[in-house]
C-alpha cells in the first residue's frame, strides 16, 4: 500500500458531509483509497469508515486506508 497515493485530504474543517461523499464516490471507482488529514485536525478513522460504509484497512500516523466493503455472500 506504500505506492498508493492519497486521493482525499481532510482539512482544518474536519470530516464534513462533502468529504464523506467524495470518499464514497472514489471507493466506487478505485475499491481502495488512501485518506490523509492535517496534523492539527482531529479525525476518528473508524467513524469516517463507518460514515462512508467502508472497511478500515489500516491507520498509520495521519493516514488511513479504506476499502470498499464486499457484498455479503448468501449461504
């Protein structure tokens, strides 16, 4: 995942509804995205993933990786 470039940046306003919409739109196209946020911004990666209906793959510093949730299989 190190070669993956950040495609969404969360600024000083924090994680807004527009940011969640952008994350959702990018996940539909790319399946996996990298999101970074500013040092002075408080972001809860689990809350962002939940709001975007995404799976939180990992967090390192001020960067998180989100993946599109798979479709549940019927048994």
